[in-house]
């Protein structure tokens, strides 16, 4: 491994001291990880830390950096400014619309290191008074950029809406999502713009390793509470119709982080779509789903569903099954749901979980290419996998089929092979 001299300087390694303070060390440069191996990033792999991102300290994990003179990875075992003081690795959880090129480079101090919470962990360094991450912007859409959220205005508009609709349980639920969890989709709903969430299912037919609304006791905690009721079609339409009629580039989406699988509420969704379309033809009605029930997808397509976003960690059935732990469906059902939507002339996106070293593994690349050829999705949304990367690779029993392609090279090759395929991060507004 080496870092070409033309690529220098690179950001310094960063670490957390015993007080949790983040410091940089110019004796080592930023390193990136990809499925457990360490790499020297190029300058093209780096962008300034996006506004709205967060920095996390990684417990019981020591930082790995790159030696500037040799280009080789090196472990930093203690604070270079206070010899003997314990330190911990640091990672960035990036703002939406950004995709990781490398994950944070670290080494566990012991086998008892706690499981990392359900966030993504991107490599981060420090240079010229700024943090840098190994990433690229994957969508120019500004709908969830932090600069667009005025908290005072959000508080005011949310309070008004909650007071105006005290009996609509779904609006009350979204108020909690907005004010307690800071959900960007819920915030945009109350700000009357772009994409509004329509969670509706308290149950699921999968036990995803990285589920953010329900985790088994003793595992890492869920990042938000799951909805506890099934809203009525009228409650759903009371949100969707005004939003579709008045919002800028309006989208309403079933299937959110605060619920299970919406296809299990297909009858309610069908009635809601019919009720919505009786009142407005404007905007896009979308479904975020695991795509497990093709018959239900056909039913919703018949009722007027415009688009579907299929969540997928892998285009290989074995890895898909080990992550989703499905109950009563398999990978072929997922693929058939895509085909049904395409046969009905509807839009299909893949919500493709990105983990450097796995996503750009040659075997995974071959599988996603095959899926694109046979299922013809319109868009791939590049979403960073939100979970402990080491745990994920172990849990799905990942076996590399070759050296990782590199995430930027992976994207370049897909764009060349499939020039009509779009790439982004958000659900698009596909009709006026």
C-alpha cells in the first residue's frame, strides 16, 4: 500500500482522548476501511464534512492511520500528546444525500467491545481547520439539508397542525417524529413541502438486522419508536391530500423508519390511495417497502400507486436472507414485485444499502448488474448502511470474491453500463 506523493497532503488522523475531546495527530494521516482492510484515500475520495453531520466516538476501538512516509496503516494506541492516556477512534455520521467511500479505520481493543449503535460510520480526518470525510454527495436535492430547517418555524407550524387535528392519530404521531426525533420527512410535512411520510404498519414480516424501529432486548437500541396503530384511510388522506395539492414537488410515502412493513396494511393503503385520488391527481404516491408481497403490490398498482422503493442490502439471495430474516417471503418475491410495477408502467427505485467493501465486492457488483438487466429499476438510491460494519459482515457470513472495486469506481462502471439508470438519494417526484 502506498499514497502517491501527488496526492499529498491528506487530512490528519483524528482521535478522542479520555475526556471525549476530538484531537488531530499529524504523525498519521486519515485511513479508510473497506470490509476490514485499510486503505490510503486519494484526495478525490475526500470532501469537507457536510453540514448537519455528527462525529461519534467509537468505544473500545483504537484508531488506525496511514504513515505519511510509507503509506502503510499504523495503529495509534495512546494519546501522543499525553503518553499512556487511553484514546478511542472517531467516525462521522454524515448528513443525508452523502455516500461513504470508506468506513472509519479502527481496531477493536478486545472481544467485548460493545456493538455500535445503528448509524453509519464514515472515515473522518482534519486538515486546514476543517474536518474531511471519505465520501461524495450522491444527490443534489436540498430537501433534507440542515440549512433549510428553521426550528422556530417548525415548532410553530407543528403546534398549529397538532391543535387543528387533535383527533387525527397519524398527524399526532408525526408531531412526535418531528419534535422528538427530528425526522426530516416529518419536519418537511409540517413545513408543507416536498415529501411527507405516511407510516401505517405496526407489524413486520422480517427481522432485519439493522431495523431502526424494533430491536431485540440486549441488542443495540432502536433509534426511534415504532407506530403502535394502523391509521384509517381517512386519517391518511387528511394528511396526503392537502400536501399533494399545495406542497412544492409533492410526494407522499408509505413505509417509514418508524413502522414495520406497509404491505401488511395493503387494504388500508389501497383505500387511502383511492380516497386520495378522488380528491386530487397532483403529486406522487410512493411506497417504501421490502417488496415481500407481489400480490399486494399488484393490488396497490391497480389502485393508483405511482412508485415503489425497494429496500435491499444485497442483490444476492443468501446475503439478502441473512440480513432481512424474512418470514414468509424470499428474494424472488422481492424481484417479482419490481417486475409487477414495471409492467404497470410505474417507477421503481432500489433503496440500496451501501457498505464499502461489500457493495463494491466483485460478486455483489455482478449480482446488482444482473438484477438491473432483468428487473429494470429506474433509480438506485445510495443509502449508507446504518449498523456496526464488523457485526454486519459477520452476521451475513460475507466471503469476499475479490478485491473491492472502490466505491467511486463502482459507481462509474454502473453509470457506463446503464446510462439510463439514475442515481440519487431521495424519492423523486415523478408526475405533476
